[in-house]
């Protein structure tokens, strides 16, 4: 039996490659395995694309979401495509919990990374994944780093973070640097504003309290009013990374794409699924957000279209996902009823154990 293991990372615990290896250990040794770690725009996106397309890593100096110096890297493929993750500059995981301050956080470092890539002679296009952000600034910080000026009514300069832009009246793009075409990989399809928008859905995950959420929603509402870009703010994915999707479209005329579609094409996933007898996918948490465009759900839908059974393995799986009809079997580490700390520290061992326990996989051992 040929098994395709195509999973994303378990955030805060294991990268996608180690998750795939742990799943493989739980399978019977006579299975033919196709390991295919994925990423749909968040952490690991660049590595996934680089492995598929070929190229090299490039290091650059930038700043994190709180403007502290940071050394990071992105990739340039052999065809002149610069591939990067905003999370490698403005990512949530880069900011210690005690230092997190979403009203003072910005995507300025992401702008510096884009600028560095644009300055490379052989770069003809930029592809940026925008998952895993620490920010909710609508891309203002990113635009600031690329030469856009944000001014009050008297043409005085304003800071490029939400806390300093309540007086925003004028946006001057005359000094925007020259950039190659930019494509954006989104792992969600949320708009900027409203109950399904950037602040309401992702603000709490980034530590924003109710007062901060109100301030952030007011800031983004004001930004969209000043830009007169209401229609653009409602494009699926505009609310990704705290509105960075919107900022990339408005300031840089970037094109948004579902991150999974880009990765699927690069990894030739349809053909690999077609060759498999069984598909195993998953990530740290499979929930309602996963159904909005996350990689594992994309894989399950591809597999369903090709009439291939799919098993989901995750840290946590919501009832909504379990009853979605996408998966023949679901196995969550939370089924073990162990302390959260144990689930996080023993993830690899528990993944292998969960795979062995699933009834469909036991059939492979001839024990069904």
C-alpha cells in the first residue's frame, strides 16, 4: 500500500518535516511512503517552496514587529523568484509573550525584507506568505519601510503602527520604491473588518484584549476610509496577517492567491495523491478556520475528488471538522486526555502512537 503523508507543522511543537516522520513511524514497515511536508503561507512556506523549486537562501538585516534588530532570510529560486514569509520578520513566534504589544507592533520589518529582495539583480518577482503574524496594522508598517508617507491633516509625519495613526489624513506614495510584481500566499480568506475580519478572528490569538481589539478595529476602519478602498478590504484574504493582505494589494498592487493552491502546484500534489492508496494529513489544530483554506483541508478535498481516503492527524480536531465528511478517520492527540505540557513535549511519540491506534491503519497490519 502506498501512503502519502502531506501534513503541515504542529505550531509551537514540531515542524512539518518531523511531524511527517513521526506519522511514518506509526505505519507498518511494508507501506510505501511518500513524505510531503506542506505549508500554506505561514511558517515553513519558504522552505517548502525552495525544496520544490530549487534555489538558495539569502540573509538580510531587518527588524521584528517591535522594531528590534533581527537577522533573517528568504529564498531566491533559480528562476528569479524571491520567496519569503512575513513571519520571519514580523512573526508572532519572534516576540516573547511578556513583550507582546499589538498596538505598537508593525510590519515594518516585512517591508525591509521586500526591499532587500527587490534590490537583488536577479529577482524578477516576489512571492510572500503572510501567515503567522504578530501584527494588525493593515500593512502600514510594510508600506512605510518601502517609502510610503503617512501624514496628518497638516502634513506632519505619523508613526507606522496602529497606536500612532489615529490622526491619519494623507497617504503619499510618491516615494514608493520600484518593485517587481508581487504575489501573496494567504492561508485564510477573511476580510479586513467585521465579525469575520482580521481583528475579531485573529486579534485574541495575538493577545489583544477587548479594549485593544476595539482600538484596532477603529484604526483599520479609519485606514480604509482614508484609502477609499472598501471594496478591496472585502477581498477574501485581505484580512490575512492583520490586514497585511489588504496593504499589499493597496500599496503594492500585489495579487492574492490561496497559499495551498501555490504549494499544491509546486509540489505536484494532485499527481501524488492520485498515486496513493491512502492520504494522511493534518496540523496542530483542525477547526473552523481550517475549513477556510488551510492546507490539510485542501488536501482532503483534492483526495475526495480523486476518490482517495484521507485520515486526519492533529493535536486538536473540532467537531465541525470531524463531521465535515472530508476525513475517513480523525485522530487527535487530545484524545489521550494527557496534560497540555505532555502533548507539547511528547508530540512525536504521541503522533506515532495515534497512527497505530486508528482502526483504518490497523487494517494495514492485518489486525482488522
